[in-house]
């Protein structure tokens, strides 16, 4: 019942659904209960899962993979299981090994904020945001319908893709920006901190994210992340070559191309 | 009388100073006058400059270098000339060739916003922000005092350094972030626009900046920009090597190091 789980709980409860939460942190659970993210907090994972129509696993990828077998055993055979992890191949691979594999949907809401934990939960967090859904050819259609219904309830819009495609795309749109922000903050270094403007602040905000969470994401999508980093290094080579040769037209063309791409990114996200 | 010149005008006028503006764009001038950024708009550069105690050149670096000789001729011998350009060696080099070279101060306010033009001018834009000042051993002490007084009036704090040091530092804190943002937007590409989250938005905001302005900045500080890009590429190699070898401890250490640097950058800018 952190930021994502708590926000999903709030949104579901605002639609009159009954939400049973579970968290290994009793403090998190108390906050989630007080803020109305959940109808009740279960004392065990089994208790939270056993009576549910849909089980939402909002955890770091590594923990999702570890807990999936226990959730599969505890959940009712008719229940749908969905996660909200940032990398999808490890989740879908773990799901494939379960008895109830056909009722597991991979989920990834493209939303978030700097704060974490249930105190930052917001029923509107997913509104008009993409919610990526991954399934396999054998996935039960009832589970797909249930996942689409959840996404609809959150005010998000579903985008269906394979886990392979998800991890390839997210390596560019999320994991690459993360390592770039971190590498930039390291390059600038704290000794130049007094001379940073708003642009540098924007560019190093991602680097403040949780380090353990990101270690797990980067390691579990390493092939795609390395490909994306290579593509970025090539782009950096293109612009530095143009600068180094003093080719003003090439520099201008490059800056215009990047500006156009950035404006498209902005307009698409509104 | 764009964003920077207009904001300086607003701040000076709020302290009761008389401000004479000049702009090649009559439309910009009309907006600046209507919004109170200037007391009057001059019809020629000479008219704007001749009676002034201090001349503030708020233009792209290339235009500053081109116009400095005319400003030097038109300005009163006792006047101080300061600019607000993003690169300081070309300005100080151009100043060294003038008759009145000892009254030229290089200036660079570390402030800004996404909008440009006098309509976005804000008297508080520089408040509690660094305002970098460059001078040479022969610079007149009266001009240094006048520049410090201007910075004080804007509510900014002066940071004095050589033009060489300025261009070296800004290559890391400003010019490198700019090309990274542009290279990232290009790498992600418009076709993935629908899947971008708030982190990618932050990381590609700088890429929306004016392309011509940035071409000139990058070309006029190319040696330092290339050095900074090489440092960044080395950092990117360090994190991708750790990811590639599956070394979780090294990845975590790297992410923690970048996070610490980013938090220092944020705290220093508040």
C-alpha cells in the first residue's frame, strides 16, 4: 500500500469497491487505513488475497517475482492477478511457471510523483495516463477483461503490448533517462552545486529516485538498457562531432530535430 | 528587452531607476513599454546607450560580440557595460579589443524560465539566484562596483570568476544538460511519445529551447562542451559496465552516488 497501491485503493474505494490491503510495514498499513486507501488491512498475505476478485501486486519487480507463487496458491482460482512493476519479462516469466498462469496480467501504470508511500496516494494519479498491459496468447479472456475494467476505473487508458516490447520501449522512455540523470549528476558533482539553474534541476530530478528500486529495474532489463545506452551514446557522438567540426548547420539541424521530438513528447503527454 | 532584459528593467524600475530600452523588434519594444519593463524605448542603439550610467546587453552571445564595438563608441566614457550572455570568453575577448575595455564586465544570471520575450518578464526572476561576473585584472574598480550594485538591486548574489573558469563550469552545469536532453529526445523519438511519463518530460524539457541560441552557445564553447561530453560518456560507461556485468553492488553504489550528488544540487539551489 505504497504510492501506487495506495492510489489504486483510493480510486477503487471512490467507486464503492471493497479493498483489502496488505503490507509488511505496519506503519504503512496504518497510514493507508487512516487515509482511506483500503477498507481494511489484512494481517497475512493469504488473508488479503484469498477472498479477492482481483489481486494487485504493487511492489518492486524482484519482490513481485518472489511473491507470485504464494499469491497464486492463496488466490481463488477465479481471481485475476495483476502487478504494477516497471519491467515485465521477469514477471511474465515467473507467471508462466505457475499453476494459475493464465490469470496473470502484467501491468505498468505510467504515472508517479517524487514522493512515495501511502501518504502521497492520490485517486487521480492515473487519470488520462497510459496503463500498459501485457499478456500471453494463453491468458484467460476473463482476466484481460478484469484488468481492462481496473484500468478504466482508474481513469487511465490501457495500452496492450507483449512483455518483450514493453521492456524494449521502457528501456528508452524510462530506464535510459534514469541512468542519464544519475550520470549527469555524477559528472556535474556536488562542488558545482551553487551554480545550477532550473534546467539542471530538471535533468537531475530523476537521479533522486530510490537507488535499490532502480538497481533491480536496471539489472532485470539489462539487455535493453545497454542497447538504449548505446543508441544514446551514438546520438551524443553525432552532436559532439558537429560541434567539434564547427559545422553550424549540422549543430542547428540536430538541435531542431531534438526540439521537434521533445515537443511531440510533451504534446502527447498532455 | 526580452525575458532577461525585460526582467532586469522591471526590477530596476521597481527601485525607482530610469530605464531606456532598445530592441530591433518594435513588437517586443511595445510589449516591454506597456508592461513597464522600460521607462522609454529608444529609436536607435546610440540613443539608448549614450546617456546611460550602465548599459546591459541582453542578447545571444554572437550578437553581443557583434554589437560591443558600437556600444563602446556610443556609451559615455564613464559608463559601465555589462552583458548577460551564456558564454563569457568570446565577450571578454571582444571587450579586450575595445578602447573602453576596462569598463566591460561579463555577466551571466543563472535564472530563466521556459517562456521568452518581455511578456514573460518578472522582476523577481533573479532573486536569490547566482549572477556570475567576469572581469580581467585591468577592469576598472568603478565598473566592478557598478555591476555588483546591479546584481544587488536584482536580489541576486554575485559570484566572481574568470571567463575561462565560467565557460568550463557552465559546460557541465548548462551546456552538457542541453545536449543530453536533445540527444535523449532524439533517441526516444516521437513514435514512443504516447508512453512517456513525468520523468521523461523533465528530461526533455531543455530540448525545447531555442535552437539558434543553442547552436551559438555550443559553438562558442566547443572545447569545454566536448570535454564535458567525454566526462559524461565515461560516467555512462561506468554504470553500463556495472549493469552489463550484473554487478548489483556496483550498480547500487553508482545510483547512490548520483542520488547524493542530485540531492546536493537541489539543496544548493533552494
